[in-house]
C-alpha cells in the first residue's frame, strides 16, 4: 500500500515536472534565445528585429 502511494506520487510529480517544462520553461528559453539572435541579426543590418524575432519563434514552433 505504501509503495503504491509512493509510486503514484512520483508519477504525479514527474508528469507535473514535464508539463511545467513543456508549457513554461521551454517557451521561455526559446523566447530568450530568439531575442538574442534577433538582436544580433538586427545589428548586422540584414532584417528588422521584429522579422528576425517572429521568424525565429515560428521556426522553433511557438508562433503560427
């Protein structure tokens, strides 16, 4: 009985951690990396910041 509760609790924590990663941590890290790369691209003068940033987000799956 006690082992079953521990396994269920571990499963719930694992699923919760996975959901947190997928919906909070991952998008935040993608936005940060796109922001950095858009600033570099803008400083090169190739394209505007907005074009580079939103293009990066689309490429990484955050924007449609």
